[in-house]
């Protein structure tokens, strides 16, 4: 089994070299943060909004940001007694005032509206929030962020590098990011893991032995049962699981990544070599060697944010597989790729065609009423090959309604339970592309996806 | 639902016209029976065997034989205290003495040996047996026959025609005969049904409502639990189920035959039109319209009696289906045909080919030792397409060992659990014939089987 290797110091240093912000970067960020704070306060004054605080939150404020990322989160904090309407209108007025000096601005919406701007090359979120006494008394989800910020800042000191290493290590394993597309580890979750286990190395070693249901409760104050694979009780809210968005497969992929890394630590676990787009020739060779059926459902990508889009795409992936299964097709695997302008649901099948004949098994002969109804329906009917008794039941060999997966999807896909935006797009039209015709899809990012697929 | 039609008298008469022995037939049979009795007694005397009785048993002796059948059962009954060895040797000596006057003679063997002869055109079994006091004290299975004979003779009077109708009706439904090939209704079982229900019509009407586990106990003396579909407690032996050989499907086929008959009584239920052998052209058309895969396993028919052969063929049919299922092939149905010189196991499949790629699902990632062994076995191995985590488990896409059903059977069929004689024959050689090549099998009886098959 695994040797009890310690992770070489020079490997960690080599990684940090690439990911740790330089002194110059750090100074630039601090300067921009200060400038933004000044701008917000000036805007509030100009708009006669009293009693607001400006808070820098997020990894930039905690010293756990990766070099090359340029994200700043500025929270504009209103007194708790402010009404939600006032918070939103006054908050956004201040943000828009600040945005006058930005290169770009865009309204966004989570639980309430916020403004995303590009300011001196940084990607800045200006977020109005309530100033509540504790994270348990939230008026809105964003209100907890300042509490997270406080907790991390007071506990992470001296372990910022471990956080950086872990974030990059998770990126390398494809499990970093808690958006609904990725369903992986959030930045805050990563920080809490380091706080709990003490270091990058301890976390990696501990994760090798995780089991679903693994619970970490730093403050020993858990108040709720959770059934997610990993339960990281929020130190600022005993009811909340910080790892609620982590899927079982990403949980397992992380464990696998940790085990493989400890067997043979190396840079590739942090910086995996990029995959080249799969070429036509390679795809056709794979088709020939696998001899399965490849099916791509292609449609226009709905114009919504990823957190709205991906849950609908995953739902569609499930729905298509269930439909195929219902009509006797054997699905090997399914996958989702989405780009602009198109989205592709990939499905690999044992076979895209089935024989015309299909066996319908009826009720036992002695359940007289049902058995006779079943027999009357099929006996001598059109498209029935024949019937017999097998295992005490009437069996009829009937004409299969959908002998091809393509025909089934073309006719029935729109009747599946699909999310709103996906349903709208699919209703406007979609195409089923089979086997060698998948080569018609030329998007390079799709071709990278295809390399992992076959 | 079913109308409460009575069965038209003239239909019964029309059937009886064809199946009831004529006065001439009857006289001939009686004369031959008497002659046989005389011969047996003379033979015993000649061989100095004292104290034997001659008993005529079977349907001929009970007046429930169908016209055109020429079966006579002669039991040579020895005192109970006779040793088994003596019974067999002396009994067969007497039988062989009688056989000197026969056109043909053949040794046969059930629980003990008996002689089958052709005597004046009749098919005669000469069977040595013990004379026991009651059917419960049997020394051998054939010893119960005289008790059956007595019971039927004393209870069937006046209802012989109903027995004839029922036997012919069961023949028409393909459920008559308790040999291991047919697994249907024996003559004795048919007689007991008529005795219990009183008439052909009552039996047909009652059978429509049978359920598996249906128990008939004429003497109300059952002593044992049985789990067969029909339990007809032997009036001469409270422990025995006369219907033990009846399969669930033949039980159901009889119920179905009764229901259909009552809906629209007609001669065809007694005398179904014979099926014509399926021609090549018809078979090819059926292949084209079904689009499934047809597979025939062809081998030399072992030279053993049907009661030994058929259980082995049915076992082989099951074993072949299980083997195909184990290797992911989807069986639609299987069938057995046996003739001279060849036997055919027919198998219809969704497809006779599968893709090269096969999905191997391993243990959950968190069951560390098993999961790591599984991963180590497949990762980077030859003939492995790739791996991933799905549903918390390692999954590898590996090269399928048997992508064709033909290849699988050719290599693995002999390793299946087969009966002794079938195994010997299959070991000597067999052929897998696919789809259109099935036309190479030209036996007309096989072609009749094929008409029912497709």
C-alpha cells in the first residue's frame, strides 16, 4: 500500500513559485482595494447615504488568492434595520456611481442584485449587504460572507501557502470550484480544510481515508443532520454545511487525486498537461476500435448564466438516458459539453439500433381478467409477430416502436422533463448526430472534451 | 367476458366419431388381450414359474383408449415376497418366451426392466411387477399401476367418452402426455379430472379458473405438501401428486386452451390444422422483418430414450441462455428441437454482436483496499480504453472478451453444466449456425418447429 511519503519541500516551493502573488501583485491589489473603498465611501456621501461600511472580503482580502486571478469582492454593508428594497436601490446607486470610473459594468443577480465591474484590470463585485450581528441571523445569503472572512482571517495566519497549494492541487484534479457546473470544493471550504487539518500535507493524507458522510465540525457546534458526502459545518453557522455543493463524484475524485499524488508526488498533480483537441482521424480510429454507437444531441446554448444552465443540462442528460433505457437501449455513458453557440449532450450506446421484434410480457395466465385483456389487445393485432406462454405469463412478440435511438430522441426528447431554458432551446430545434458525423462538430474545446470521452 | 356457453352436443359427437374405437376395433383388442394373457400363463407354466397373475392395465383395459392407438399394457404380477432379482430375471424370461411369437421385441428399462413387443400389430409392454396389498406399500413404481387401474375402472363407468374427449382436447392443445419431453397431462390424470369434475364440460369450465397450487383430493386423504402448479392427490396413495410432471407452462396452456374453446367451441381445438414446414423464402422474410439475430446450436442427437434426452436438452437450453446473459447478450427466446440425426437448440437474440468496449464497474472509491486493487488491475493495462469515477465507483472501459455470441458459444459451451449424454455429443463437435444459414437445416420436422418459432 501507500508509502508514508512526505511531500518534498522543493515540490511545494516549485508550485508556490508559480501561484503565489508577487510583492508587486500584492501591492497593486492593496492599492486598488484602498482606491475602491475610497470610491464607495465618496459615492455614498455624494448620494447622502449615511451609516454604511465598506468591507473587503474574498480570497484577495484573506491573502489566499492565486497569482494571475484578479478578483476583488467589495461588500457595501447597510444597517440591519434597512429594508430590503432600500438596500437594493441605495446599494445599487452607490455601485453605479463607483462604476462611472470603471472600464466595464454589468448588472448581476444572485439572491439580490449586485454590480460586476472591471476596475483597473481587476474583476470587481460590488455587493450590497446587511450588517447582522451573527451569521445565524442572516437576512440574505451574501450577509454571511463577512463572517466567513473574519473567521478565516483570524485562523489562517501562517498557513496561507497551504491554502494556495491546496487550491492549485484541486484545480489540477478538476475538483476546484463550487459552481453548479463543477460541484467541487469552494475557496472557503478549502480554507476550512487547511484550518482543520493544519496543513496541505495533512489534508491530502487525511482525505485518502474519507468515506461519504465524513463530518468536520471545527467549532463542535453542529445542529443539523446532513446527508452530503462531506459535511463541513460552517464555523459561523451551526446549521450550514459549507460542502453542500460537493458532489459524490468530485468528493471521490479528490480522494483519488490525493492517493495518486502521495504514491508519486509531482508537478503534474498541480499543473496537468493540457489536452489537445481530438482530430477527426483519431476519433474515427476510436470509433472503429470501440465499435459502440456514439450519439450527440446538438442544440443552441440557452443565453443564461452557468449556474442556471448546467443544472438544466445535467437534468437533460439524465432524462435522455432514462428515455433511452425505457425503450430498451443500453447506455454506456453520457456527458455534457456546452460552448457558444452550441451545446452537446454526448451519449454512448451498446447499439443505436434494436431489432424490430420486442417481447411484451403480460400478466400471469391465472390473473384472468388482466391476462385476457392483455391477450385480446395483442392477439392477431397488426404488427404482432406471435405469442406464447412463458413462465406462466402471456408473452407477445410485437413490433418495436423505436428501433433506432436517433428516431426515439427525435420524436420524444421534447416530451422529457427538461429545465425551462433548455426546453425552450430544444423546442426550437436540435440535431442528433451519429458516429462519424460527430466530426462535423469542430469547436476546439468540444474536441478537447471528446479526447477525454473516447 | 366468457359467455356461459354449453358445449354443443353435435360437436362432441363429431369428435367422438373420429376418436372412439369402433366395435370391430374393440373386439380385436379384447381378442388380442385374451391371447396375450393365455401366452403369458403358458410361458410361466413352461418355465415352471408358479403363482403369477396376469393383469391388463392402461387405457385399453379401462375403455379409455383413443381409436387408432394400439397400446396394450400387460402386467405380470409376482407375489410380494419375491426378491427383486428373481422378479426381474423370471419376469423377463416369461416375457421373452411370449416374445417368440411377436413381430418385434425390444428390452426397455424404467425402474426395472420390461419388454416392449409388437404383437399382431399392437404395441405391447410386458411388465413384471409385485403384487402388493396397497399402493402405499409399493416395492416399485410400476406396482401402483394395477391400483390405478382398479380405481379408474370402478369410478369411470359411463364417463369413458368424456375421458376420450378430454384426451383429444389436450392433444389439440399440445398438453397431453406426461413424458419429460412434454411435461403435460398423463392419461391417469385426465381420468381423475373427469372423475372429480364429472364430465368433459365441467372440467373445461373449472380449469378456466385454476390458479397455481390448485389442489384436487378426491379421497380427502392428502398427507403431503406439494408445490407443483396442479396437485391431484393420488386416490390410491395419499402422499403422491399424480400431476407432479405437469409444468407451469403446460398448466397455463391448458387453461388458455379451455378459455379459448369456451369462447367459440369448434373442432379445431381437438384437431388443429397441421403446420406446414417453413420454406427458405418464408424464413428469410421473417429474418428481414424481425431484424433480430437467430442462432442455432447443431449437434448429433445422443442415442438415448426421450425421457433421458429431453431433460438434458432443456438443461442445455438454460445453460446456453445463462452463458449468453453472463456475457451481456440479450436473449429473446430459446427453443429445443430434436430429430435424427441432429438436435438443434435455437436462440433468438437482440443482437449476436456487441461493441468491443465493455464497462467494468469496480468498488466504491472509499473501500480503499478493494478500490485500489481494482484500479491497479485496469489502469494503463492493455485492452483498456479508459477509466473514470461514476456514482462514487471506479469504472473502466475494457476490451470485451467475446464481442460475438457465436464466438462465445464456440469457446465456452462445452464448459457449461450439461447432462452426461449431451455433453458427450457436444464434446465430439457442434456447429453454430447463424441467421440465413439456418436454411441449411432441411429436416421437415425442424421446419415445422421453425414455423412456430418465427
